[in-house]
C-alpha cells in the first residue's frame, strides 16, 4: 500500500498488462510503471504456461516423446520435432535419406512462411491495423492448407519421425506448393512495398523497441531480433543441417535495430523462404523417405539446433541406453529473446508496449514448456458441478430457485 | 403542435435518428468487413448487439460515484440527439433551426467526449483513467481544427445556422469547392472525435483494453454505444449539410439526397478506418496541431477575404 | 530496394478492390469443406488382422488407445477402445501397427457434450 | 575462436575439464571442481570470448545435481561447462553479471531443481505457479507427478509402509 502511495505521489501508475490482456495472445504478465505515457520500468513475469513437457518426456519412450515435443509450440511444431529428431539421429548414428531432408526442408520453410505471416498479422493488430491483419491471415490459410495436405493437420503436422519423414510428397502436391508460392510471392511483395511506404505503419514501428548490436550480444538475442540489429545469427548458415548443406541461404539482416527492422527482416525472410522452397521442389531427389530407427539409444548426450522461425532452437538429450530419454531440455527461441525485454520496453510509451512485446514474436508456451499433461477427466466434471452449485446459490440469494429447473447435464 | 412533436420524436427526429444510426453502423461494419475480405455481419447485427447489451447485467465499480456513473451515458446520448435535431434532413430546414445553431451543435457534440472522460475518470481503474486522459488530450488536439473547419463554410455563407448555410450553398453550389480543404480536415477530425482508426488511441483495445469505458457494462454501455453510432450519424449529417449541400427543392428528393450524401461520407470514413494503423497520442497531437490546424486557419482567412472580395 | 515515397492509406486500392471480390471467409457448414485429403481424423480399426501385439498402446504418447482380447489366444475377439479426449491425432499407432489393422479417416467432427461419450470403441 | 582452438586453450588452462568434441561446433567437458567452476566461466567469457549464455541444463545425477552451462561465441560453437552440486545442499553463485541471459535459467533451476542461487536479484519466480508447495522440485528424479494433487497443490507420496 505504501508503495502505491509513493507511486501516486510521484505521479506514477503501475499498469498491469496481462496475464489476461487483449494484446497478449497467451498469458504473460508485464508490470509497467508509467510516468505519464512513458514506460519507466517494466517487470516481465512469465511461466503461466509451464506444462511439464520435459518431465513428461522423461517418463515416455522416444516415439511418444516426439509427439510431446511437437506440442511444445503450436507454430514452430516442425522446428522442434526436427531438432529433436536430429538429436536422436546424431546419437543413434542414423543416415537420413536425402529425399527426407528435402521434405523436411520444404515443410520447415512453409512453416517459416506461416509463422511470419501470423506474426505480421498479430503485429498489425497490435498497432490497430486490422485490415492488414485480416489480409495476412487470409493468405496464411493458403500455407496452412498446404501443410494440412502434407502432414495431415493444420498445426501439428507430424511430418518428422526418427530417420526420415512420415509422408511422401506427391508430384501433384509439389505443383500446388509451387502454385501457392507464386500466389504468395505476389502478395508478399505487396506487403513489403506497403511496409516501406505506409506512413502510419512506419510512424508506429520506427525507432521503438531498440536493441542495439551491443545489447544483442549482451542479452544473446536470436533470430529476427538479432538479425534486425545486423547480426548474422542464422543456424542454417552457421551450422548447416539437412537440406541446407546443399542449398545456400541468404541471411536477411537489417540495420534499423528496432521493431521496424524486425518487420522488414521477417517480410524479406518470407520472400527468401519462397525462393528456397522453389529450389527444393526443383531439386528434390527420388528415393526412400525414411530409414528404420532403433527404439533404444546408446549412452550419450547431444545438443542439436535448428533455425526455427523465431530463431535458434536448441535441444539437449541425454540417454542412458534405454528407450526413454534421461533428460530432455528444450531451449526455445523465444526463451532467448525474453532477457532483453525489459531493456527494450523501458523509455518508450505505453502505446508501444504491445508491439514491442509482439516484435520478438513471443511464444509463451515455448518458453515455459511444460506439468499436467493428461487431464484425468474428473476435474472438468466436478468443476462444472461446482460452477452450477455456485450459480444456484447466487440465484437463491436473489430469491430465485433455479434448482428446480431441469438443466441438461453437460 | 402535434406535428412538431411528431417531428421531434419520430421523423426526422429521434426515432429516425435511432433507425438510421443502426443502418449507418451496419454500413460501416459491413463495408469495413468487405474491405478486409470478410463476409461481415447480417443487417440486424447492430440492433441485436444493442438489445443484447441492454439485457445484460450492470456492474458498477465500488469506488465509482454511482449517480455520475449512471447519468453520464444518458447525458451524452441526449446531447447527441439534441445536436441531430439541428441538421436539415427532410427539406431544407431542420426541425429546430435558429441563428447560431452551428455553434450549439459543436458544443453539444463536445458533451459525449467530456462524458467519456468523466466516465473513465469516475471508474477509478487504471486502464480507464489512462483512456480518460487520452480522450481529453485528443480533444484538445482536434477541437481547434474541427471548430475552424466547421466555421469556415459558415463564414463564407455569412450565417451561423446549419440550415442557412445549406441554403446558401444550394444557391451557390460551386462555392462548396472552395471548402474542399476543410472538408478533408473535418473528415479527419470527425474520425478523431468519434475515436475511430487511425485516431482511436483513447480506446485502443490492444493497449488499454477499451479505454475510458472499460468498467461499463449492460445498458449503460449500450447507451454509450448508442451515443457513438448516433454521433456518427449526426456528424455525417452535419458534414453533408455543410460541405455537400445540393438541393432540389422537392422534400422527398432532398431526403434521398441526404441519405446518399451521408452514405458517401460514411464510406469515406470507413476507408480511412480500414487503411491506416492507429497512431500514438503524441503523434495525433503533432499531426493535428502542425498540419490540420494551419490548413483550417488558412481556409478561414481565405474565406473571410473571399467574403469581402466577392461582396456577398 | 529503391527508396520509395512514404504515403498514408497505401492499402486503399486493395481495400476497394476487395469490396467487389468474393469474401475469403465463409459460413461454416458441417461438411467436408476445408478438410484436406489425408487429414488425420478418427481412427479405424480392423479386428480381423490384429495380432494383439499392443505396439500401438506402447507408442501412443497419451495412452489414448486400448486393445483388448476378450477371446483366447487362438480364437481372438479383438476390441479397440479410443479415448478421444486424450487422442492427439498424431496417428503414430497407424505407423507402428505391424499388420496395418489401424488406419485413419478424415472424420474430424468428433465433439461431444460429455467426457464419457468421448471414450468410444473403434 | 573455433572448436579446436577452444579445446586446446581450455585443456591447457584447466586440464581437469577434459574438453572433447565429438563433432564440429560442440564441446563437452567433464564436471569441474566447484571451486574451479566460476573461474572456468570467467575464463571462457573473458579470454575465449564466449559471451552468449545460451542456457543451463539441469540434470539429476543421483546424489548430485548437475548444471550444464551452455555458452556460445560469435562462431556459434556450443561450449558445455558443468558443475555438480550435492542434492542435500545445492548452492551456486549467480552468473548474472557475466551472462544476463542466464538469469532466467537460474530462476528455473531454483524452481525445478531446488538449487539455491546466491546473488540472483529479487524477482518473480519462474516457471512454477504461485502457491507451489515449498521443497517440491519437480525435475528431480524422485519426484513423481502421479503423487501430485492438483486440487490442493500438495505432493502426497505414498507412505513407505503402504508401498510395502
């Protein structure tokens, strides 16, 4: 209370953003101390999405763990499984067929397209540009439909498996991928043009959320946040994996160091992803799509990394020679970008807070990973009953007796 | 006597205002949706939303001053209704036309904004307080260019009555072209007055969760929503009367023209709303004070000179 | 990229064009619209070829599938139960099954009002 | 500083670490002695220019808790430096001044493994919720999620005689 009085005397307000707030798509809490409209101090509290995925993996065999890992994040589900599969394959000494590498590459780049389009929409929504939000999400549907056809689901594609991929790409599907690439390229060029010319967009994005190259080094930011500060941190180039051993990636960097730079990097990265998909579809070799994988891993530990849409994703597996991992540790890309968040927020206006938070493309689930994975089914029912009992009590206190009304039991 | 009561209450007064506000809100939402390549709401959606809101429970914050909390929505709705009565809809003269009603309308239209501010301040909640102060800040930004933009055509016409101005430009339709710059200014300032994109920083959903009205619920929120859409209708009507006054002299044809003109103005507003990002409150201030105010001021001077020069 | 002139309302052209195009959204109908071929949906089970190896139960990440033999080892009466509240539709069981007794359909309209009715026999 | 140079430098300065690399861009080391460990990190930071703190992997080593600090440099080499602390009195010093990015992971070690980190500035706990029972560290091997009561937020392992 005294704290509050002090704040009031100094004309300071503490604005809680989250855990529930329209600008946050997942729960996270930001306590913003305001001086007028200016952010003076920002405290980041995360951890609302801790689901215990790492613990869950320890009590499951590798095949089960793969699907748990896929659900670390809804958007970069492919990147996480790819990273996990790579770690497994490295430890098991598996040689993945070339065709599988290509299919993984295509899905990975499609995922990058879908993730960045999603980001562009969310960012546009945060700054109140709902029309752009609708357009990008409409175009994202094209990619999602493709991914649904390739993997069999819109979000958790389940394409990867140990030693290869689960589904092959038919020639017809590859034609459709190229077709969608053509459609999207035209639209993306339009958005890139828009980002460069639209006054209100530039006014809202330029010069806010600055993270200079020195800050990037200090807080070890990854992905588009680092690349927007001109630092070439791309795992696809630094440590080429899979298909990127054969196909060179142009790393997109920008020197704005702010949210605008991150926008430009992401838009240009989408164009680059389209270029890569075209090359991959043209060069995809014939052959098997997977090799048989063992159920048990030899003793050892491995670190594997992949360039997820949001940045560098690192997985650690330690095996004790059984069919269950001894320890799994997922360092999701967003986790690396949180450290600089307070620094990015401080000194800017309250109006900039949502877009600065959105600019790192935060994935709270990724950061927090996993405690209770499997509901026991009873919770839900008791909760319903409790809610109903409470509401009956409430109505009774107001002189109405709804208990006599027969409600269909849900 | 009976006729004037009918005029005030039913047509072209309050009932018409209500019905037409729903129509304009539907147009606003539907066109906005179609521009975003969405399907958009069915025609009865605005009415359904309103009825649903009215049926909801009202929750009054514990710290709020109860009477003020309940009175503000009604006051703001009443002010907008009163303003609408001064605008010519059927025929060339409004229901209540008098010398100086333009100024009265301007002040009446300020009341909802002040009510928003008071509502936000009275809610004693951090988001609503920030929203309230943003509302007030924005009001200081747009009031000056808005007043000057509304007064410029009046100066040229030499009358302070909206019906009089409309009548003047009906005789001299080409003079409306002179007012084109202030027309654009007034479109932008009305957008800001209505707290719509790109000037909706006071209620920015993704920053301060709806701003001043965040604690409002139930029928009080419904009244505020009603105020917003009635304000849209009133402002569109005023703009139509001031800047697009073409008259045929036949009452029903004028009414059709009035509908067409307000439609066009609302469409322009939707286009503004659909194609821009929300700009920050400091940018709004800068934009209004450094760009729109000089334009409006210049126009006023030009109109004064023209009035003298043309010898009207 | 060439430096371009900044201007507001750059989206206006596209927005007006979209007024005269078909909307991208559509009213949801309970049909196959939007469901792609090969979509992973409800499981299908063929008891005749099942050899009761329960590999699917071992590999199911959430423990959603249960295979039971009500008969004897020689005269099998195989039944499969699926808890759709737990199933994550990864279809690993389909991949694992050595005799291809399990397969999947594109049926995705599986919602229900009670948790009990999510537990079905395949 | 590439992989080979790092290994040479590390093994020269700290022979006990036995830095090895099974593949390019990865360096694994053995557990460092507790008193040596801070020096190792400082050496890696200042002399070898491993300025990026990537993450901390906590592992359950039976009687001990292992902490693997994963660092990286501009050439994207991943260097794993490790420390072992006893489960009974797990205690490390915060590396926040050198690697601000490791502070979040240190908080995670506090919550999930019960490692006491001295020098960590006050702040929200991460990632476990408020009201989590004290003394329960879910990533330790002996902690079984089956015994955790979600309604009351208590950990109720069966008593020993029940198990018998």
